[in-house]
C-alpha cells in the first residue's frame, strides 16, 4: 500500500535525531522540489520526483496531489488532561466576575467538581466526550496526544479514565500516550500523607490494569511539595514509569531542578522557573514544555520562553486542555500566543509542536519529523508556506491530515 504525495510547495521535515535546543530550533529542515512516498504507513522516501520514479514502481501508488501546499509533520499535543466528566462552563463567568479560586471552590466549582463528575461518569460517557475533543484536535492537525488521568483521585476512577483513553486509542485515528496522574490533587476529606501512601500502593494496580507509560505530579506549594514529589517520582521510577512533572507554575519550588535530577522526560508549565532551573534544564535531557493557553486563560504572566531557548533548553509547546484552567485544544491559539506573547519565532513554534513534542512523549524514533522510516503522520496547509500558521492569526490553516499513511481528515473549503 503506497501513497505518493505530489506537488508540495515545500516539505518541512523538522528532522533531527535529537530534540532541538537553543539556536538550532530555527532550523526546521525546509525542502523544495521534493515529493513524499509512503509505504505501509511509514515514510519510504522524500526525494525529487525523478528519483522516486527511477527507484520505485509507482504504477499502483495512490496519489495525493498537494496542489502547491506546504507539508509539515503532524502536531503532537504532549500535555493534556483529555478525559474528564461533566463541564464547568459557568465557572468561567464566575472567574470573569472577579471571584478567586477559593470562592469558586466554595460555590462547588474547581477541580473537585470535575472529580465528582468523573467518578459518576460511565466509561462510555468518558469515551464519547473525549472522542469529540480528539476529533477537534485532529482537524487542527494533531496526530498524537498525551492524555493524563487525575480526575479520579482513587484507584477505581483513575483506572476508568486510563482505560477510556486506551479504548479511544483503538478506535480513533489520533494516537494516545497514557499518563497516570493520581498525584493531581489531594482528594477532599483525605490527609496528604494518607493520599500519598495510597498512590504508592496503587502503582502496582495501575501498572497491571492500564497501559500508563508516564507518571506525573502536580508539584506545587500546599499540594505536593518538593519532598512529596521526589518520593512519588522515585516510587514511580521503581515501578517502571517514565516521569513528567507539573513544575514551577505558581511558586518556584525547584520543580525544574528536581525533574532534571530525576531524569524526567519533561518538566511542564515553568512560569516561575528560576535561573538555576533554566540552567538545569539546559544541561540535562529534560524537555521544557510550555503551556501558553493556560497562562492566557488564567491571565497570568507567560513562561520565559526566550530565556529558556537562549539558555539552550529544548522547548515543547502543548495545549494543557482541561476543564478548568485551560479549556482549549486550539493549536492556532497556542501558535498565536507563543509568537506574539512569548516572543518565539514561527520556526521555534513548529519545532516545539513536532520534534521536541515527540521527545516530550518519548516518541522520537517514530514521530515528530518527516524522514525515511518514520511514521507517515503529516499535514497539508491551505497555503504554500508554513508562515500561514502565524499569518492567518487564530484560524486553522490545516487542510488535510494524513495519519500512518492514510488521509483521515480533509477540509473541503
Ligand atoms: Zn496539566
């Protein structure tokens, strides 16, 4: 089964064997005069047509005419809380009227509301709601999504959330990466120490009953402090989980440094990262994942993207899609905020949504760039140049999505 993508104006490969850091983030591997041949879901070759015709029998290849459009790797959303029950639409208006988080909690909002609804929802209800979110992401060119649990805060519901995501991974074209995040908050009516003990005990059950690959902690003052987080990460590490961390979002506790010292795959948020944290990230192998949609939604300062990039960190961008602090999976919004509010170049943003995001979900070998042997996850824009992604501000520029060599979405306008 071969798919031959003809006549692209340019192919943005984003290819590198390592995630791109510092000044290298500008190099997105722009090729012109090439076409793409896909075989059995993998990229077979990217080469001029004359070379493809000389080397392959293309008589039976299916043709996708790009008609002068730009081709890029599919986007990877490496930080989402995809699966949850209920919604908190009204709460947003409370926030706009000036209520603080404590008042919102007292009115029955906040994460506790989502925990309650998620516990009450059936697995099918969770699958249906999260499936719609995935449909929306796919239309914006997202081909792989990391999905965290963390709205159950008990073993039974955490497993239900993870299994809902696993079922979606079977039935939806978008690939999912599974993260167990029981350490998202401390459940109502429970002491922190007791809850940490229960998470440590649940690790075996999560390992046996789910495909969770990552373990994530909300490391924050008055939630899971540095010592708590370290204890949790060490235990998760012993159980074979790879690590992620919500780090230095509200108070600079040293989450970035801890993430690096524990060999975490990514440290996420980083709004308040210190100079020591930036240095640790630049020297270590941990990806710095920035979530500008959350800062925008909460009207806080943004993460210091330029400081991180100039220090030589590898930066990824993600949506943080969740029912409270950032109810948005919008890739056009992330691109706009990253360029116009965080001072990133469009090339850095593309790198952060592709190759570096692949590194943030430990998938560098298979996705995140266009090169022979990689999975054929790619997008065609509705324009000849990748500049369209920022130029058409806040609007979806994705025309066609190819996943594992199959056209899974095509916009006909
Ligand atoms: Zn998050």
